[in-house]
């Protein structure tokens, strides 16, 4: 509904941007860096927000609308964030193995 209603989408995007900035500032403070000098807090928040947005979209299109389904999908997609930022995209089996190794380590 939000994505198909321009006014709602505008408000949603503004609110999301404001929340991302707040979270980036909190992370920067906790890590002892200046958010205006160090881009890492904003980058990590943007990456996480992107994963959450895609997760919500894919979950919304799926057949299973349960809370457990979105939790599992969120975990799966977050596991792919590191490999998605690394080189060698064409080697999907290696990336899948890295995701599995990361899960086992937790």
C-alpha cells in the first residue's frame, strides 16, 4: 500500500531517512567516531536498511506470511550481506558455504 501511494511513500522515505541518521549517530557515538568525518556508521546503517527493505518486499510476495517466515528470511538475507560486498560474485557456492560457516560460528 505504501509503495503504491505517492504521499505515503514520501512520508515513509523521509521517516526512514531520519531514523537511519539517528541510528548512525548512535553507532558513531558508541564506537567513538565522528559521524560527519567517518562514513562507516552511515554505510553500515544503509546496508542493514537495504537488507531489511528487500527482506520485507520478498516476504510480502511469498506464500508464508508468518512471523517465523520473515525471521528466517531476515536471517538468511543478513547472512548474504558480507558475501554480497565481497568479490567473486560468480562463485555462489563459495558464498553459500561462507554463509553456512557464519551461522555455525554463532
